[in-house]
């Protein structure tokens, strides 16, 4: 994810770069190696995630995560409009200079 967005091509003599190689801010909730676990998503996405990125100068927030499934065939959200969706929409509505994106198909379907 980070390389496809922010990669500056330093490992390919600048031949292969991400879509925004000049970006100056990257925000991640993934913990360090070797576990690479999620450190946690804030209770309110607008306060503690999107606002931090905005205040740091970011105008595009690209998110790559899926449902919090409890196992195959046991995804409680399954396309429902949940609180975090509402928070993302509210932040986007109130911060028109910021674009919030979510990857589709992270769960494989």
C-alpha cells in the first residue's frame, strides 16, 4: 500500500514510482515487524485519525482495510451502514478539501 502510493522509485533508479511520490505525509495504524498487527482504530475516525492527517497537511486519506470478520461467513457488518461509515461521511462533508478513499474488496469478495 505505502509503496504503491508513496514510492519514490529509489529501488528502481526512479523507473517505478507510486502515484504520489512527492507526498510528505503517511499515516499508518499497522504495528512494527514482525507481527504487523493493527494498533487500533480510534473510536471516532474524525477525531484522532482523519483530523491528524488533515492538520498535518494531507488532503487525500487512502484507507485499506476490510470488515472485522469473526471467521469465514461470519462478518457482522456485511454491507450495513455502520457508525464508522457515518463518521467518515461526516468528516468528508465538513472538510470539503479532503478526499477520503476506501479500498474495495479487501476481504476477497
